[in-house]
């Protein structure tokens, strides 16, 4: 489901069964991202976010710079490019600088950002962010506050060439252990989550909460040894981390029963290590609103290498994340992904492969991150256009799908897009987002697989994001449908 706040509309209506019926109205200029109210599980076992009509909803968007400091121009620009999701990093340190003392200016800043998201029709996922635990270990004012940091006086020696290596330092290992184990720190963390949920509940733009960014913790043995890392991560996910998630789910639900709550595995999933997290209960009344939010990073690329397709990273990742959400019927929302520099040839190929993979394994994603530049993860060039190599992230996609997605392929070279899906029991049209970055002069949309289809298309104005609605005649569930989009 993609926001089309400034969209003019594309219309694709009716078939032989609907011959003589008036064409559907264009997607209204005020079209907004739809809040998902439930889930559906496809025959292949994938669970998707859905609207009340049972259509699969898809979210695409970006992480914002840390923390809640994006401008209105950033939000407006994301909407104008056809995106509907913002992942908003927040810092416990900044919001609660002293025990029980909240910074009103920081809370107001967060409210303002959600107000902007609502104004431009996007949904916001609040990311409780940390990197290497918190400011005691460098990195400014992000993460767990100093007053909630207990490192036992153990050593911490940062590596200027590898920030992630800080997680393996004895002081950081100790700090995580105390956060997981100490009763007063558990209570302080839970109180913080309840306070933020109470502050933001009911906001129309609030999708929900990503409960803990890139969780890590004490690793028995040698934390730099891959085997010990895998064993330690499995132990953490089955025990301490699972316990934290249960506490945080309860803490948010004490204030908010509407929001979606997403859990993350450790970052080892990016190395093809399946999660050992257990299932979780949602105490809200009605069906659960829980989701799974793994990250999608190649370790070698993060360390500065250009991506090597022969390494099998994408295949290993897809294999690693599938079983857990299938077993627990959780929708997947990839919370972070994207190489440091999309312009390098291997990384350009990586972006294309990642977008294609996420179409079939997730209900959406948030790329890292929304900024202008000539590298350093910026998805935009200095002039605000898609950065070279990032074009697949700005491709068409179904915002609401009256069926189950089979595959979707976009080729940046000729801007051809093909969507394959099978019909289901959902009612209403399928809606595609057609970003202006991909189709500045408009597009042609054709549908095949449905007999005697008649298509009428009204193109959006050049340079504006638009949508196209596809209404099929009565069809048997499971009918294969193919949609093709080409530039004019």
C-alpha cells in the first residue's frame, strides 16, 4: 500500500463481465496509506498484512535519520516518490535523560514528525534504536541511557575501523547482561515503553513499534568466533531476548491495543543463521497484531566490499528467515536493508536482487536511509532523484492486492515491470503505485490471464506519482493474473 498523497490517478477498469459499467473514479488525490487491520496466509505459507476487504497490503519506505529530526521536505519528498512507510528511530537516552524525567521537547518533536506523516499520508513505525548499547560506548546520544548502563568497570576499546566490533567488548557484553537480568532495569525499560506508547497511542499515522533494534547480548566463549556467535545468539533468542520481548509486548499493550508490534532476531540472520526465537502471545483483544522485522545486510558489503553475487548471500538470507514467520503466521516487514554505496556495480546488482526477493518474502520494507548524497547509504542523489543503482527501490509495486503475490520483476534499464499474482477471496480492486521517478512521462498497463478483459487507463500527469486500479471480472480463486507496466 503506497501513499499517493500528491497523485493524479490512473484508472484501469472492468472486463467483459463489467462491460457497460461506468469506469471507476481515479484514485483520489488524498489517497492515504491504509492501516492494516489483519493478516491472511497464502497457500505457500506466507502471511501478509491485509485491509478489511482481505486485500494484501504492501508497505515501502525508508528509515529517517537519527533521531526524529527529518524535515517536512523529507516527508513530502518521500510521499511524492510514492512511498508510504517511515521507520522512525527514537532514542531512550534522548527521551528519558534521567530516571522518570522525560524531555518534553523530544516528545513534541516526535509528535510533530507523526503529524507530518499523517499530513502526507504515510504510516510511521517507531524504532526503539540502539547501536553498541548506548552513549557510554560512543556514538553520541543514541540507545540506552548512561543511567541504565552497568558495565562492571570492564574494558571497552573501540575499533575505529569496525564499529560493530564494539558489541564484543567486555563492558558492552556486561551492560546487555544487566539490562536483561536486573529487575530494576527491566522495570525502567518497561516503564519507558509504556510511557511512549501512552504518548503516541491513537495517532492516525502510527503503524506500531519495532521493539528493539538489532538485539545483541552476552556471548559465552569467544564472541568473535563465528561458531560461538551462532551458539550464543541462539541461546540469547531462546532465553534472555525472548523474555525481554514478552516484557515489552506487555508494556506497550498496557497503553495501546491498536498498534502493530514487530520483533527482531539478532543480526546473524543476515549471515544465513535462522532465528531461535520462540512464538509470542499478544494480550490485545481480538486477533494478534505481531510481526517479524529482520534486517537484510551482507556483512562483507557493510565492511566496504562490493557485493559478490557468487557468495549466495540473498539465497542464504531467504532460506534463513522463512521458517519462523511461517510457523507463527507473522507478516514480515524488513526493517533495514541497503548497501553503503549503490553506485558500485556489485551493490547495484544487490539492490535489484534484494528488492525482488523482498517482494515475495515480505509485506514491505524500509531502506536505510532517506538522505541526499553521493554515497554513505543515501538513497537519493544530491538533486533528490534516485541515486544511481537505487532505482529498483523506486519501482512500481502493488499497494493493495486482491489475491496472493507470486512474483514481481522490475528492470531499470527499460523500466518494464511485471507483477504476477493469483486471485483470492478478497474484494475490491488491485492498486499499483507508479512512482514518477520510474515513469515521468506516464505508463501503459496491460493485464493478461483474465478472459475478455477490457482496459481503460488514464495516466497520471508527468512528473507526479500515480496509481492504477485493476478491477477483474468474477474469477475462480487461484486464477493466475499478470500485469505489465511499460513507459510511454
